[in-house]
C-alpha cells in the first residue's frame, strides 16, 4: 500500500507541468542579455560567412532515355516465322541493361575515372584541375608527391599511388558534388548535376561525364546485335565471293563445250557440277541476305534513344548564402545554442550539485 502511494506521488499533474514551463520561461527571460549577445554574435558570424564563403556553381544536364520497343521485333518475328526464320538467334541485349541502371553507371569508378582523365583544356586534365583548385596537393602533401605524378600517361601504366588518387577524387565528387536522379519517376527524363566552386570545372566535367556514360551505354546496349550484324555481313560477303566464283567456273565450263553431244553425257558432267554449286551458293546467299536485313532492323530497334534536353551553359546556376539570409540563420542558430547551453547548465546546477 505504501508503494502504491509512492507511485501516485511521483506522477506529474497538468498543473505542475504548467508551473514548470512558467518557471523555465522566467529563467530564460532573466537571461535575455546572454541570449541577445549570442544572437548578435551569430548575426556577425553569419554575415562574415556569407561574404567569404565561395559560391557553388551547378552544371545541369537533362536528357530523355527511351528504351527500344519489343513490339516491333515481335511483329517482325511473326512475319519471319512464315518463311522459316527464327529471330531468337538474333535476340537483343535488352536484358543486359535496364533504363535505371544508367544512373548507376554515372556513379561507377570506371566512368568517374575515365572522365577525370579527360582533358580540361589543352594544358591539363580534369583531375589536375580538381587537385589544383581544391588544393589537394597541399592537403595530401604528406601522403602523395604530386610533382612526381603524371596522369596523362596510359591508364594501364598507372602506379598504385596514381590509381589511389583517382579513386579518392572520384569518391569526393561522388559523395558531395554528383547528383543523378529522375525528377519524376513516371517519366524517362534523367538529370545529371555537378556542383563545384570552380565554374569551368563543373561545366566541362558534366559534359565529359554525360558523353562517356551515354556512349558506353549505347555501345553496350547494342553490342550483341552489332556483333550478330557484323558476323552476318561477313558471311554474306564470303558467300557472295564463292557464288561469283561458281558463276565464273560454270560459264567457263559451258564455254569449253558450247554444243555438247546429247548422246555423250560425260562431257557435261563438269558443267552440271558447276551448276549445282551455283544453285547451292545462290540458296545460301539468299538466306543469309534475308537474315542480314532482319538483323539490321533488329539492331535499329534495339538501339535506345538518348536525346539531350538541356546542357550546361554559362553562366551556370549559382548557389550562395546572401548576407541577409546568413545573418538571420546565424542569429537564430547562435540564439538556439545559447538557450540549450543555459538549459543544460541549469539542469546540472539543480540536479547534480544539489545532490
């Protein structure tokens, strides 16, 4: 029974809550000078930050990615089956990449490294520009001697240090400067944003990254059908050479005996053989040409459409803290910090020291 009364005594009533809030309000009002001073200091700091913090430039590219329509191939497959042609062997590589995967390609080390090693201008690469502007040669001077590193050599000849620098720079860009997203998940529009304090770097890097990734995507997406097309074209050329040779041999054989004796069949055996070769080569060539034309249609249908909508142009979008905004945010932040500090200090004095 005594324990139950103790539990009831520990409960806080609504009246006690109101009284405690009132006491804390009075406490903070009594400390208004400290809170006001902190706010003034925060306003000053916010103003200085807005003045000395470099603006961030955003290079934005948007494009439409339209995947190939399988319905066209289905209709062509139905027509081809009527003449005994199976399009399964000419299948597309649509399962290799799906539309959303191109967004992951933008974040891959391979594409980031290839772009960083692209030229910024006639005198330096993009990675050299990034290192110079961000002063990484000074920040990493204890770990890397940049004066002894040449990124313009073949990537296969890179040392471990060079590869490590490329990966670290790629990680920095991917973490805080690269944004790849779909503004609307229902649409096929993709946006690629690069933000940097170096306006020229943001623009050139964005353009190079979009070019490298989209070219790689197109090449890989159509790699299988392109290989089928190349093989069929090579076979068609080879069979055509054989067919031309068979026609020439048949004509020569016929010319040797222009008027054969119908009673002597041995004289026309060679011509008959050449004629069979011509007929066989003609049939094979006809089938290969038919498959070749279907493969061309399949290759065109399998090629995705990537159409640029917007590309970065000077002047780039500029993101910066305006003086008024910096002063307001600085004052509020400093005032809130002072209130928290006073609250924690009061609790410490009441509960810790009192005990």
